[in-house]
C-alpha cells in the first residue's frame, strides 16, 4: 500500500478526540478521521447520564482554552451542558464531516514495511492511517463487581455509566454498591424518590464542600466583558491546581492536603447528625490517596430516615437482595452498580489490541516493563502511535489542559515528520527510560506513597503498586510538552536522508 486512507486516525469521539481533531486542523493537518464507538460525540458526557451527573471541577477550567463559554448555568455544569458543549465544538470547528460514529475499533496493527496502521473494526472492515492518536480515555469501560450471585438478581440492575432512564425508581427499594464519584452524585439525587435506599460502602470517600452555585443571567453577561473569561479561568485553574496537582504530587514539600482534610472533617461534622454514621463516613487515609469528591448534599443524604449506610462486606447477591457478611439480607427491587470503570486492568488501556513493530503487543509490553510512556504520549516499539492519556501523562489538572498539552507534543512530532519527509516516528528507548526514571524519582514527594494510602482501595494504583500519573505541576507539563528535544524521537522513511 502506497497511501493509507488517512494521515491521522483519531480513536475516540470524546473531548480528547474532539480536541485532537481541532488542534490538528489548527496545525494544518486536516486529513484525519475521528472514529467513535457510540452514536454521538462527547465521550463520558454521551454515555454517563445518571441522575445528578455533573462535572467535578469548575466549568471555567473544564473547557478548551480556545473555546471558552460564558453560558454555563452553574459553576459546576451539569452533564447535559457538557454534552451540548461537545456538539458545539464539533459543529463550530467542522469536525463532524470527518467523524465516523457507531464504529468500534477492536485492533490496531502496525505495518513494518509500509509504516502505517491498520485498524480493524467490530463490523469486520478496516481503516488505514499513517498515524494513530489514541483518544479513548481511561474512564470508559464500566467495571462490574465480582460478587457471587450477581447474575441471579431478579430485579433491575443498572450501572451508573449506562443509566436506564426507562426505570422508575419511585417507591422502590434500591441498593447501591459503591461510594465513589458517581455515587456521590447519584445518592442525593434519588434519595427523595425511592422508598428505601441501602448504600453499600467499602471505603469512605473524602467529601469536601462544593463551591457551586447557579450563575444568574447578569453573571453570565459579565463573563462576556473583555478579560472576564481570562480572569475567571485563572482563578479556577489556581483552585484546581491547589486541590490536586500541588496537593498530590508535592505532599511532602507543600502540605496543603492538611488544610483540605480539616475542611473535610468540618464538613462531615456539620453535615451528618448521627455520630455512628459520621464515624463510618470518616476516611482513615490521607486526602488524595484516591479520588476525592465535592458535594453539598451527599453527606446530608444519610440524615434521611429512608437511607441506610451499610459497611459490612457483601457476601453474595440473591434473587431478592444483597447478603452481607453478618448474614443479613437487604431486600431490593433495583440494584445500582456505582462501581466505576476499568482503569489499569487489562483490556482498557486501550480497549483494543495494539500490535506494534515486530508484532509486539502493547499490553504484553506494559506487563513486562510496567506502565510507562514518554510524557504519557509515546512508547518505544510502537511507531506513529500517540496517546492523549497514556501512562504518566495525566497530572490531575483539568482533562482539557491535558488534551491541549498532549496535542502540543503530538503536533510537534507530526510537523517534524512532514518537514523531513518521515513516514515513521518513534520515541527512543533512551528518552523513554529517562522520563520514566524521572517520574519514579519524584514519587517520594507524592501523597500516594504515604503509609495510609494502603487502606484506600484506590484505582490510582496499578498491579505493580505504581501510580502512573505525571508528577509535575501544570506549568511544567505545558513547558516540557512544547519544548522537549525532538531528537528524543527517530524520524525515518524513504525520504529521510
């Protein structure tokens, strides 16, 4: 094959894919195809429609820097507004005509002779591209709990990531497994409707007060004034930076997490009346070991007479309810699985088989060498394959900042390839190792490796006990992604001298 179908194939139609498409266009690279499994764009905001779904960082940060909105209804926008924002971006930046929906990629195979990728689809056809941008995200594959008897339940089972709006919860006995980020939003949203709600908690979540409010018309008009969006964004970004990147990666140097823990304890004390319930909801691990949440009504939901917090471990599920280790069966008509997503489990990063140069499987390579990728973008042995959210790419800031940062890196590689006529772009093993060792060298300052984190049951940790996050403040990620030495890559092909 002389010419593949496209110069770039973008796998994923969420904000990572949309951002990749727009930024490729802005760089003058317009021969791309964005491929999405679902029947609409938006990624997490297309699939996740459960009651109460909303962004968990301020909306002023959760948007592209080049497409800032003044019309958010709240400081923390509801999910439907993020879905609308995705549609807006696809239309405004002419991405839709270069998008293929309802197409699930099941394999990506590199052709060593032709220097291109062949993408196999679930429908049995294929798409070829010189380069691939993996933009499938991480929180995309719903994770079901491995509990005995879960298939025996005779009532309705709903995973929060695939909510069934045809199910009316009014007057029902509902059991919800999990108290993570989605449960924090679902529980208070359904507590008033159901007859009884049993919440099964394995590990309590740090819940901080949410600086949220409705943005009235005058406030939205004010955001249209010159400079208003910039000022608001800086304030929002500073808040986000302090609450995760600084708190998590520089825990031993700048102990701001202590302030957050005191705030969390105060919030819990003021929100929950029953001291026994309050104690059960109190985390015993450091803030930041696992994903915290912000809510002004989650903890308060446990004051309701129809809400019961159950901390005994689940033994099995029957046709009519959930049996805990103390032998008690909790009857339920509906079972809600707020059990999150596969993250570092096999079959998720990415959720299709990737076969690189020499027939090497990416999942096997990571199994042998641990999760790693140069600046979270490239892995040696997998030419022309770039990730938006590879290992050690995400630092805890807004995903939108990550998308723009990673794409600055990718665009530099593609521009150099075009300039020198290269058909094969590959990070060197030496550069990858240097970056990996730098990240590991910073872990002594991170909160994740404090002793208390061993009890957090956090999805941040992979099978090797690593937390493949980029241990960098946001400004450093932006600087290094736009200024790394391009000689960290090899550029090869017939036209390269």
